[in-house]
């Protein structure tokens, strides 16, 4: 970084940004690596770019920096033997060393009876996830965005802001010696903000995320977190139990993303999944949740703009996993797909739950008594047989009475499954990108109103 | 929390690779040509003139205006082998080499990292760190003041290992796992086993302007192993995992863990869980085995006593702490009963957080965080120790760092991470069996399972691996679907019996996350079995 940081930070870069490998450069690098190979098969993954961030707490900027990263993964294979070596040394000698090491490891490795041949050339969706507003953003832009929240909290006197803004430009590519090459470049921008009241009784969170920095309304983020911090002061205890709950899109994403991770076909076929059927088989074709639920991946969806291929270069396409409440499909690895005569899937890393038309205000207005949840925290699996998770509400939990937010309530622990929750659906809001799920990734979710959400204990945490 | 569009996550196959990549943090450098650039004539990391390069770096930082500086040159390697049932899933190696420099200018920090390990390269990185420090200075902000630490002119240290796992051939590692899997699958209903061997080697070199220069080799080893039993009619499946806790030891530790010899027992435990009785909800006395209790300590004692959390620095990510503000809780907060003594250290033999000197150049001390049940001290770095100056002076304690400053890679900036945080043994020579014999109606829990805790570390819920019903001082059979809910101070204050020295064991977290951007950490927690009275137990086996 040293020599080049300042020159890298000069504005005005475009899609031909020197910080990001172009398609041609990526292909040249993968080709150079493949030429060194003496294995039967070689797959090269290359990824990198420039990520810059600013972090603040206690109404002060605590750290700011930029990092250029690049790394290359080499998988060599000899029939059913394979091994992976990763390096960030792209010199001829470094590549040669990594290729030889992966070959040596692969030869030593026992046979993998489930190894699959490398893929040939694929057709990929054209996904444009590169935005100049992000690519051109400099440290001043990030600092100015942070200052909006910091200055507002300082001026208020009774508030403290802690937040993190991270933006990136990068590219990733896969190539192999069977003629496959895939490349995608893109940008990312993410802002999360926690505003706490100085008396320690209130905390509010807001976030925004989009590949296009200009889509992040940083003023609105600051205002939402400030409003929630103030509203959440001096929370009252309510009895834990089953409640009608309105989950904001962030809270829905926290829980429903975990459902997307549980959609593995093999586990279901093997009897160790929520989608295994007692007596044998899977629940594919069964109605498993409310008919308004449609959960899908689609790299070209304008709200997702996710990667158009997976780590092996397998093309990602639109797949509905749950459609109108029916489990349509589980995800097949290439091995399991071949065994079960199914097409393979590129995974569920990016996922969208189709939304409705109601605003959060509409959902609140229709609720005589319920709980409004801003976000969930520390989600951990409790029972894989039902995709049951535990976790807590955080940074803005409110009681709804007679169609209005009436007061702040203490945070609560839940033990709940997204499957149960999506069966108890009362209403859907509009789908939006969420900024802070624990697993990360491209996640688009609506607000949901659900009945009988299971809170099991109170927390004094603010 | 959000892993930003991680371009490396899409690399090939297997969770192990994902974990490795998440942990890897590949280099900071001149993006297109990212590589360690070596001085002329140097071809390998081992040939680098490390001390000269570190001195060049801190010298350049001083020349650029730093009042204090440090530099690290490190090599961070991982090796792993993954299997399922009778086959290999993946094997791999990662390797990352580079330099990180911190400069303190006008009381503000700057950090830069580089893979250019030539004399010019390290000096340029140091100047960059100084330039960033100047830019980070906010007029009126309190300057960073470092607690003093004695210079260590030539320190060398290595983890407590006999055999470097990186010297063991991959086929030997794979065969051991497959043999263990095969043993576990001899048990009826045990259909699946996932097992891994995961090794870390860090060659860490450090110098600062106090005159300290240290060279350390860190080795850590971990064996994730999970056996899953499925009932014949697909009505239930149960797993037994987390059977061997990670250690800061080498291959000899893996051999001593006797995976092949123990695998059948682990498989039997998974199968027995299929037939176990679902727990009745209610309040029970819990007898917690060290293989379980370490994680409860990690979450409910170790994290809340990190000083930066207590001061609000982690508010937007991991959260703050109920053990705050320091001036109101130090010396007064009753965390638990008098028999509760919690120690911080980085010196326990084989601990994952054990080290000779931290990334501030401090030799960590052994200190009590909780003394006779009362909150006594926080985990600190050199920057943080002065924040507690008035408490320390009032209590005749030195204002010095406890040596808890760590970076997870050369490219990451160091900050406060937890040391080994352990529950000390009681005076009475008693063990797990004695605690069970003294309990009329309770549940014994072995192994760590599901865990979740709020952002101030008040309300937690823990599962486990194996649950035993205790009736009239005897184990009456196995239970399933058990989790307990707790409020931290109430829970610890309910502890009324603890084991003696002979029952002390260490558990560990291999990938503990903190910070934005997140860094991983590895830390051990020693403890004895302990009994907790009248704890709320829920049944997690819901049907709808």
C-alpha cells in the first residue's frame, strides 16, 4: 500500500480502474497460472480489489483506512485426487511455487470418490454491479457521510454515534484448463450506524447497503438511528410469550437468510434436514409456508446484483426455492445433482423474499397489540430438525397498541424458526436490501407481520 | 458484522475453504502485483533480514515525526484436511507474508501495511503510517498515551509444541480422520461423520521504538469432529460434536487425543441421543462440565470484561458491556460468589491465547479479573491501561498493560483481544462426579453446543452436546432438547460448588470475532466443573 496509496486514492477512476483487475488482466493471470500446471486438471480463482472504511465511536472517528487485496486459489487435480493452495504472491516464482505445492498436495491426498470433473465454458447472465458513484468515492466522501451522524449527535448533546462505512471495488474470476473463464467486477457500499443515548437507556440502529453509493441515503440513516435511540429510552418490561410481531426488513433478513442456508438437497435426502420427510424422501412439492411466500435467487435482479457464477464457475440463474408457499427446489451440489439426475445449483448466498405493497406504517396501523422489531442479534442454531434459532432483539424494540407505537420495551430473546414464522404470516411490506445480516451477502427482504412469534425471556441489555 | 461483498467467498467448494479464506486476509499491496517483494538475493521468508527491516521501518516512522512506532513482519500459514465418512473432502494450505507498521504522531495512531519487504518498501510503509496518523489527528481530542513497558532487546518464544503439524504428511492426517470416521460409523444409526484437522502456524517478528525485538512461533491445532445419527424412519437425527478442544500445541496433541480410539464412544453418544428423553421445562440445578463451561465463561465473563467494549468502542458491532462504567463497577460489582476467581493470563501451557509478548511488545502478566466474586480488573492494552489510572493508583496497582493487544495478521491493526480467561479451581479437592453425587435434581451438561448472548452480555442461552438427568445424586439417563437461559450476574451468583485442581481442563475458541473490519482471535478458557442452582431450562424440540 505504502508507495501507491496516495496515487490510488486520486479520484476520477472509471470502470477501467487501476485498482481492479480487468477481464483481460484476470484472464492473463489465470492463463499464466494454468500454463504452469502439470496436473490433469487445474482451476484458478482470482479475486481482489480495494476496500476502504471509516469507523467511528463516541462521536469521534476512530479508524479510517484502505486496503488493496488480491489472492489466487489454485486447485490441482489428478483424477479423484485434488488439493487447493492459496497465495498472494503473483510473481512467476510465487505462482510456480503455489502450483507445484497444490500438485504435491493433490498427489498425496487420498481419492475423493465425489470429485467432479472441471466444468467447460458456461453462459453467464450479464450483471452490472459496478457503479461509478462508489468507484469514485474518496475518503472525504466517507468522512462527510460519517460527520452527518456525528455532528447531529454532538449537537443534540444527549446522543453518541458509533458507525462503520465500508466501500469497495473489486473483481473476481475463475478459469480452468477445460476452457472455462468467468469474470465479474463490481462495487459495494455499506453503512451501519448505532446511536445510543448518553444515559445508556436507549439505542437505535439503522443501515443501508447497495453496490451504488448514490443509493445510500446517509441522512436518512442518521435520522432513523437518532429517532430510534430517542424512542427506545427507558424501555418497559413486557411479559415474554407469543406476540404478533412486525419485523423490519433487517430483522426478517437476519432470520430468513438462515432458512436459505438450510435448503441443501443432500441433507434432506439423507434424513438430516428440516426438509426430510418422515418415512423417507423430501418435502419438495409440499406447501411448507404461507402462500404469499416466494423465496428466490436471481443474480440479475436489480435489487440483488449478485455474482453470476459460483466458485467453480457454475452459472447462477433465477431459481425459486419456495414459490407461493410451496417448496419447489432444494440446492444440489454438482456431485449430488449428478447422482440424483438434477441440474446443479450455484447456491443461495444471495437471496430475495418477494415483498408485498404495504408500508411498515400500514402494518403497524392494522395491529391492535404487537411488538415492532428493528433487528435481531447473535442468531445461533438450536434445532436443525426445524431450523429453530435463538437470538435477541436489539437497538429498537417497541410495543404497538391500537395501531400505534406506544412505548419502548426491553429487548427479548426468541426461540423461533423462519419456517414457523412464515407459516404465521399476517402481512408483507416492500422488499429492500438489508445492511447487516450476521452472514453478510446480498439479501433483499420485506418487512413482515407475523403472529405467535415466540419470545422466551427478557434481556436488560440496551 | 456484514461481510462485504467478499470476492474470495466464491472460491471452490467446501466449508473448510470458506473458513480458510475468511481467516486468511490476503495481502495489502500494490493491487495488481500483490506479492511479497523481497530484497535482492532473498528468495524465501526465512532468508529475510528481519531485524534490519523492522529497524528500518521504525526508524523511518520516527524520521517522519512519530514519537513512538512499532513494526511487525509475519508469515501466517494454515493447513487443513477435511473428510466425511470414508472419503476426503478437501485438503489445503494458505500462506500470507507481509509487514504492518504503527506510528504515533501527535498522540494519534496511523497504520500501514505492505508486502514490499525491501528496505525502501518498509520505510515507505512507515512513512505512510505516519502520514495517516497526522491526518487522523482531531484537534482537541485526548492524545493516545501508552503505559510504559520494559524493553525486550532479543526475545524468542514458541508455543508449547513438540512436533510441527506442518511437517506431517497430508495422507497421514487424512488416514487418521477416515479411520476415526469408520470407527464412529460402526455404531448403529450413525450414518454421517464430518471431521477436519486444522493447523495454524504464525511466524511473528516484532520491534518497537522502546528497543524491543521479539521473534515468536505460534502453533495451534484443532479437530472439528461431528458424528450424526439418523433414526431409521427419518423421524429424528442427533449429532455429537466439539469432542476435542483446540490447543496451542502440535501434532503430539492430535496423537494424544486418540481420535480413532474415542470415535466409537462419540458415535454411541450421538446414537443414544436418538433415544434420550425430551427434557421437561423447568428449573434445575446444573452441573456443568469444563468441556461445556468454558464457552459460558467466554461469552458471559471474558467478553464483557474487555475494556474497549465497556468504553463503547464496539457499540456498532459486538456491542458494549453491562460491566460499565468502569469507575462504578471496579471493586464493587458482585459478579458471583466468593469462590469465583477469574484469571486472565497468556502463559498457561498449551493455551490458544498463550504468547511470549503481545503486539504492543508487552510480556503479559497473570491477573485477576474477578477476585472473590468482585469485579477487580479489565483486560487491557498499553493504550487502555492509563484509562484506569485513578482506580489503579487508589488500589496500589501498577498502571501497566496486561498484554492483551493482538492483530490477527500482518495486514490488520492490533487492538485489545482477550487473553486466556479462566475460572480458578476451588480449595476443596472435588470433581465432576462429586458435584453430581451432591445434587438431588439436576442436569449434567458435557460439551459446548448452541450459544447466544445479547450485546451487553446479560441474557444468554446455551445448549450443549450431551445432557444427563441427575436424580438423587446419580445419573438417571440421557436427556435431549435441553437449553438453559440465564442472566449473567444471577447465573454466576447461583454457583455454589466448584471442582478442585485435579478437575481443571481447558476449552477454546479457534475463531473468535471482534472489530470492524472483523478480526479473528483464538483463546483458551480453563475451568473446573461447577454447579449452578435453580437455572431456567427450556425444551428446544418444537414441532410448530
